[in-house]
């Protein structure tokens, strides 16, 4: 079949005269230029609308587009001209002129000027990026596979010392309980952080496990989270609404689903939200008397269960927990199982034993006490789509 | 002069059996074919993996691919294409075949080490492919293998896949070092009479400088791979800080994940030029031969290659602008990165000026060369976005980056690989590749890849993050982005399948191709002047060629033909090389 195809093509080529392909190639090069430029202006896929102070970054992109665009158009058109104009003619010879130092130095000079035209504005804006304004308000975003939590410094405006080695069920942020500055730190365990509009915000970034990246497309700026150190960047939100936080540094199998939200509030709603949050002191003192369900909820949050098991009915990496208890599930070997206490406990201590069909066998085994396991089962059993039992946070998607 | 004076009297050790001729061969030409064949075969695996990924992105759920398989395919595709295909085929393939022939040597200076180089490379490929069959499958850590996730649970293949990947890389580096020492020594020591450094074809210059980069850059990958292997297997903490995972503390303490990134990119950026510089060299020769014009600004081209090589070692952290390193580094690395654009742009200008007032033959190798210029131009210009630190901040880790690096170091070098195979196949086999199939293959590949990657940049402007298995429920991504992804997938599948045309052509023409003669393109450089085609063991018959001029005497005024081979004496045709200046 290929041979036949080739023969047909050969004949077609033989019929066309030798110069034709030069014309064709030149026309295609010109077409590439025209279509690329038109695509740029007509394409529906443009930058997501800006919602921060980093319009200056967009400006540097525009400058870069203009300068590189000029070179692109000029070079491809010159190539098209050469291909058409200097097509092989029997008996003709090319010009023999191996060098033209003057021309080369001119071209180097023009290129250098263009490069400076890109670099100078870029570095000026970057200078703003690395200098956090003195009035910026700090918040901390903590990443772990595959969810976000947040911390605010509280009334004293100072974060308590943290260490990843202090993290346990009662201390999800690893705050040093002996550090007075940490007692009033406000802890936000859900995936959602609120920030105040038009107030410069400095994001301090910390990871419990692997690399992550705090990226809100509408804000433009982003920065990696590195376990073992604190990184930062700053932005000023300028548009009210809720925006997705995406993880932009590959962090394992749940990377594509590691989402958080940042809600940009006006002063009134921000204060309202802030007043309903718990401090570190509240959390460690309030944890003594709690029901089994609350204990399970805290455990699910601190051990990261809810990173893969949704508690609001949305699709997730592992089976969601809403309405799970009591349900009949099909396992990967085709058999059926009723989701009851023993099955749930087995799935925690030996996750690979019975995998629900359609989910990847990626969960690691957890060593938990009997009491903890029972509290988890109680929590899962409490999650029902019946609104009176629902504990989910409904993410809003308006912008 | 750095040629061996009594090389003519050295014994040649002609291989006698089939095994010593084709299997345990010490002949650089056979080793080159072994390298290239292995590289192309393993590259096909990577091509299929990319097709599967594109199906998942363009038509989610259309093939039975879960997130684990997606990330494994993504990782293996990237690593195979960069290391096991491109690096191997440019240095091990073209380097092996062309260096001795172009500098007029009988073989590499260390033929036995050269043979070992290939067999180590083959072992590295087999170890890599073996990871598809171990429990947990191959690693899905991304080709950059960033720790901690590369070796912790939660990443596919963190059981055995990552170990095999690191072992394979270590073996590959041993292979590349053995080959690289050969290429450098051969260029420095085994050039024939009259072959000064500044008479060498740019192909040799490109591969020579790229090999030096490889010898200096691969050790950084070697040590970081070894250190990560120790972190994984015996619990050291080179790259592993105090950390926890899924609620449990891990037994690591005090290591630095970002140290790995510095080591990786200290290798990884020169690696881009380990692939690009040979491509620059090869394409320079293709353009000059098929435009029938002396390469424009030869000495500037050489210095551009050398300065790109040197600069490539001081730009690595432009891959790390948002990594959390000290942000002040950004000023330095943005500046060095944009400076490297100047010699690179000069190369593009000089290729164009070689076309200007030339006598252009649009043969298949030439078509691929011109397509390379367009593709490399787009990839190079988008590099100016990503190299300029503040412009990189919104675009890093988005599809803009994917589009950029596929253009500049995926498609562009592959177009040169194709062009070069169409160009040198007649020397290797004595037969021409089929012209019609070649042109069809060219048009689909060139236009197809442009249609794939040009619009992809705009998904990056939109902010679509890369390395996502699925994009459901992200309100900022419009539905039309999914349509574009579907379009890209369709084109990618067509381009992928069309590569069968190339493979068919290689096989078909080997038996049925038109006999080429020794110098079908009427070229000047030494490999076209061998007494036999394909060249026999020892390349040159009883005596080595004697070189009297550079490799680019096309269209010399007063000469009988429009090309003057390098062996033509100054009495027959005057040598112009000393009065190139105005």
C-alpha cells in the first residue's frame, strides 16, 4: 500500500515542474506568518482576566510578543523570499562570499538592542516582584498531598514557630506549643482562604511533604512550596470573588486535583469570616471533650484522608465519603461488598485488600488505634447527603 | 598539527566473522547504526506513550488510562525522548558515523571503548524498559525526577520504577562518557593531513562542543542520581528534609530538595545544547550543500557554537525562577539567558544568509532543514518569554512551557535528525531514500507539528497548568480549550502514524532505493570522497585523504564544477579561505 502511495506521489511530482515546489514552499511560509498573526488576534484562548496588581507582568508579555513577533515575521518572510528568488537554476551558481563581517556585526547589534528592550522592562518589573511592600499582610499556605490549609498570624501579627516534626493529630500545623506567638495563630483547615481586596498580601509557603506550587491564574504570580523551608511571594488582589488555587508543581498522582480556593473579600465580609475562625489555643484546648464523630473528623483532616476522599459529594481520587456507609460497592475483582465498619477498618489498615472498582490502588496503609478507627467509621457514617448531617463546605464558583 | 603521523602504517584489524563485524563491532560506522537503530526503536515507544497521553487530554476517558498510567507515560516519554533518543542519536549515532569520516580518520581513536559505549547504552535502555514490568510499573515522577516525590509513596512507580530509572541513567552516563572521550580525542588527535580545526565541517564542531558539554554536565546528573538512589535505598537524606506523608513522619532529616534541582539543571540546561549544538552543526552542512553556497560566516558560526556552549553552563537556574530559590538569582540568570540569544540569533541569520543568493535545491534534506529554521525560530523566540524571569512567572508550569520546549528541543532537533538521515542515508547504504515518500513524510511532519504546538502556547497564556491528568471543573478554563485539545490530539495522532512512512522508507529503500553513487549531493566534505560507498572498514583504502581547503567551497568563481572537494589542491583551484574578509 505504501509503495502504491509513493508511486502516485512520485508521478504527481514528476508532472509538476521543478520550480513549482519553491513557489509552494514560499507560499506556505507566507501563509504560516499570516495565519499565526491572525491566530494571535482572533484566538479565543487569551490570558485569563487579571485580578491582581500584576498588570505589569502582562505588559512585559505584550512587549515580548511585539518584539519577538517582529523578528518572527521578518525572518520567515525573508526565508520565503530567498526560497522563491534563489531557486536552483541549471547552470547558475551561487554567489561566493563566505563572510561579511560588517553585516554580521550589524545584525548582532540589532539583536542586542532588541534583547535589551526585552530585558530592561522585565528586570524592572521583577524588581517589584522581589520587593514585598512594607504594608503587606502575611498569610501562610501549607501544602500537602493533595490539599491546602492556611494560617494567619493572629492579633500579635507574628506566626508561631513551626516544625514538621511536631505535626500530629492535635497539631496539624506543627506549631510549637511553647511559643507564645503561636497561641493566637488562626488555623484554617479547609481548602479555602480569604484575603482582603486591595490589600497587599504576602504568601508564606510551607509544605509538609513534597514540592507544590501556589498558583492562581488570575493573579499571575506563583511560587513553589518546598518541604524544609519557607518560600514567599506577594500580590494585591483587585477583584472580588472566588478563585481557584492550582498546584503548579508536580506532586504525585493527585497533582491535578489538588485545588484550593482564595476568596477576595471586602472589609465587612473579611471581618465576618475572620471572626468565625479558631485560633491554635482554641484548637488545643477544645479538643479534650469531643464526640466520636468530631474526633473522626479531626483525624480525617489531620491525617490527610480528605485530600483523596471528598466529603462534599464531589469526585475525588478515592471513593467519596458522602453516603458511602451502608452502600453496596463493586470491587475490582467483580465481587460485591457492603460498606460497613469492618470493611472500612480493613480498607484503612490494609487498603490493597479490597479495592473499589474504578479507583487506582494507590492508598498507603495507616496505623491507627482502635479508638481512632472507630471514630473514623463514625465520622464516615455521619456523612450523608441529607442536609441536616452534611458537614461539607460548598465551594462557590462565581467570580 | 595534531594528526597521527604513522596512522597509515597501523594495522587495521579487519573483522573476520559475522559476530565481530556486526555485533561486537569496533567499527565506528557499525556502532553508529547500532546506536541509531536502538535510539529510534526506543523513541517509537516514547511516541506511542505520547499518543496515549494526547488521547487522555484530547478525549478524556477514551482509552483506559488512569492517572497512574498517565504520569508514567508522561515521565517515560520525556526521559526517553531527551536522553535515550536525542542525546543517543546525535552523539552516538551521527557523532560516531560522521566524526571519523569528516576529519579523515580510519576510526575512533579507542575503538574498543567505543564498542563498550554502545553496549552500555543498550543495557541502560533495557534496564529502562524493564521498569515497565516491575511491581508498581515505571516511575511517574516526571522526567525531572524532583525529590521528595520521586521516591515517596503517592507517586507512581515509587517502589521499583524509580530505582530502575536511576540505575539506567547511571549506566547511560557511563556509556555517554566512554563515547564522549572518543569523540573529543578523535577530533583533537586523529584529523588527517591538512584538516585544521578551522577546516572542519560545522557538524564536527557542533558534535565536538556538545560532547565537551556532555562530559562536563553529565557528572552532575550522575552524582544527583546516585545520591537519590541512596536516599531511596538506604535512607540517606541528601535531598530529603524533615517531612511527613499521609499523616506519618518519615525517617528523613536535614536534606535539601532544591539542591537536587540545582544539580539536575546544571546538567539539564547544557543537555538542551547537547542536543541543539549537533543539530546546529548538521543543519548548517545540509543548508550549505543544498543551497550550493558556502556557509555564511563560518568563523562566526564556530564562535557562536563555542560561546553558546560556554554560556549554557551559567543559565541553568532559569528553569527554577519559581522554585523558591533566592529570588535575587533571577536577575543574574535572566541576563545570562537573554545574552545567549545573541549568538543563537546569529546562527539563524547566517543560515538565512546562506540561502540568500544561493542556488537552492529543495531536496528532502533541505526541506527538513528549512522547516527546522522555522520551528527553531518559534521555539527560540518563545524561549525569550521564559528566560526573562518576570515573564516566566505566569507562564512557568503551563502549556506555554510544553509548547516551547517541544518546539525548540523536540521537534526542531528531530527535523534535523530526519533531514540528516535523508542526507547521509546514501552514504550509509549506497541507495537513495525514496523522494516522494520523503516529501510526504516531510509535509505531514512539518505542518502537523506546527499545528500541534503553535496553538498550544495559547493554552499557556490562558493559564492551563501542565502535568494535569484531567481538567474537570476548573471554571477559568473555557470549554473551547477542550476543543483545541481535541484538535491537537487529532493532529498529533496523524503525525505520529505518519512516521510509519519514514520507517517504511528506510526499509524499502534499503532494498529498492535508486543506487546513489558515492557523492549524490555533489558535496565537498570528506565523507563523500571515500573510495567505496558504503565505506569499508578503515574508510580510506591504503592512504588517508589530504585536505587542502575548508568544507564549504561551493560556487567558487573559476572552478569547473560548482563545488570543490576538500581534497582538491590549491594548484587546481585557488584556496580563498584567507581572504574571506572584505
